[in-house]
C-alpha cells in the first residue's frame, strides 16, 4: 500500500516536529492519540501531514472502497420552536410565509412516489413544532412500515426526541423503545452541534444539551440500534472544543459501540444570525475530516455530505479520511441549499455518484444504511438510466 510507504518516509523525516512524529508513530502502530495530541494536530498539523495519516487509516480500514446509498429526505417542516443562531433553515412563526408544514398524508405521498424506485432509506429531518409529537411520529412510522416494510427509517435527532418525549412525559429509554417498536430503524447524527456548554449556549441555547444528546444516543444503542454523530465546526469554537466534542463521542462509543459514522458539518453563513462570521476554507474542511479520522479510532466511517461541500470537495475528501459520501438525495432536501451550500438542487443519479467516485480512483459500493453491500460498482456496466426526478415541496401560505 503506497500510504504505508509514505507514512514510513514521513516518520523518518528529520525535520518533523517531535510531537507530530509521536502521533504518526501511534497511527502506524494503531494506537489511540490523546486529547492534547488531537489539539496539536489542529494547531500544528499541515494539510499534507494530517491527510497522509488519515489516508493511511482509511486505506487500512476500507482500502479504496467508498460508500454511498440511495435515499431521499422528508422534511416535515422548516418552522421551528427553537432559534439556533447558525440555522439558515428554520423560518420562525414570524416568517411563516416562507415556511412549510407537511401533513401525514403529504409525507405518505412522498414515500409512495418512490414505490417503483430502488431506494433503501428514508431520512427524516427538519424543524420542531408541537403538532409533530410522539403520537404523530409513531403513527407515521407505522404507516410507512405497513406500506413498505423494507424501507429503512432513519429519523429525527435527540433535539426532536427530547422535545417530544418531554411533551409526552416519557423518559428517554421508554421513548426510544416506543419509537423502535413503531418502526424507527436508526438515528441520524444531527443536533450535536458542538458539545462545549459555553459555545453551545451561544449558538443554540434552548434545545437539548450535550448531555441529553449523548444520553438519547446511549439509550438507543442499549436497544441494540445504530446511529451517527455530527459536529458543527468553523464558527465560534476553538480547536480544543472540536477535540472535546470528539472525545465525548469516543468515550460513548467505547461504552456502546453503537455509532456507525461521524459526519463533520461545516458552518455556512448564508441568511442566519451568524452571517458576520466568515466560513473556513476548503483546506480547513479537509484538515478537519482528516483529524476526525485520526482521532475517532473507534468509528468505522467518516462521511462527507457531497450536497453540503460540493462534488469536487467530496472527491478530494476521499483522500483525507472520508470513505462515505452519502446518497443520491433526489433533490428532496433544502437543508444544505438554504444554508448556502454550492449544491442548490442536490440530486445525483447512481451513475453520477459512481462516476464521481471512480474519477478519483476509488471503488464505489452502494450500501444500505447499516453498511451491508447492495451493489459493487467496481466493474459494473450501466444500462441507460432515467434522469433524476424532481419533487417540489408544498409551501404554506404561498
Ligand atoms: S438547527 Fe434545528 S433545532 Fe435549531 S432552529 Fe434550526 S431547525 Fe430548529
């Protein structure tokens, strides 16, 4: 493996900073790096250095394999009772004319639209409103499972769960069990933002705390279920806050083993209350992916949302620790585009995704949500595919 030779050469470089050399030796030996070493990587690790280490780990774990899935989003509403300062998505009640609220029938219609499509996952995400309560989601998930039992429901985050369980007066363990029984298959990683209480308080003070976010994931893992984790970076946080965030995830993962994938989310500054904060560079994005790959030694996968960071940066990220670039999406999400992402109509056909991965010499694998292999595209020959379809979300009061 070239990355092994590169790492050996790096370690024997006389000009290498001694602390970085120790980190590189630990990576070579498969040992865990410490909190202080994580901070040192952010402070001193140039892109080429962290990239080499991250790619070594990525290729040791996955070789050239790069995962994607066929999924679609359902976003019940972009109105929200919370007021996160970084949020470009939520339209508070005063901006309701720019908002939407889908009924249960609207959401079932979206599901039915995919009846003849080989999608494997439905991803629920969106704002928090009182009418989307626990009975609502229980009925919705049951109806989806009745309609299409094989469709994996990945839905909601501890932000929603904390809110709906409190309203229903059930504890986290009971609530998660009820959601599982209704058909919830896994939990996405959203709502984590940044765990440090001071920074969290400045950017999203009303919603669930870091402890609550972690507790809900822990209860879900105790049921034998899987989830993902995110980190919002590039705003008010310092490097030590990013490492603290990953440290807390690493500790929970040591206890439960329930996380599958870590997904760094870049702060975007379009149309939110933190628009005065400049966005970090693509170089910092890549460094952040790489350091996450190095630090989170007990996470199997690092994912880059191509719809958030653009197709070309997603391709680059595959050399910086990333082994998953999410799914086809089919233009069903507004979360990225409303935050100012490069992709304003995020949809890619399977063929496009496969070609994107192959263009940078990686090996595309379509997976299901739990990383079971659906199709190996290494030597796959495509027949003509229909063009990606577009679906417009209804708009309230429009
Ligand atoms: S980030 Fe989520 S919880 Fe916060 S305001 Fe936006 S939609 Fe609501």
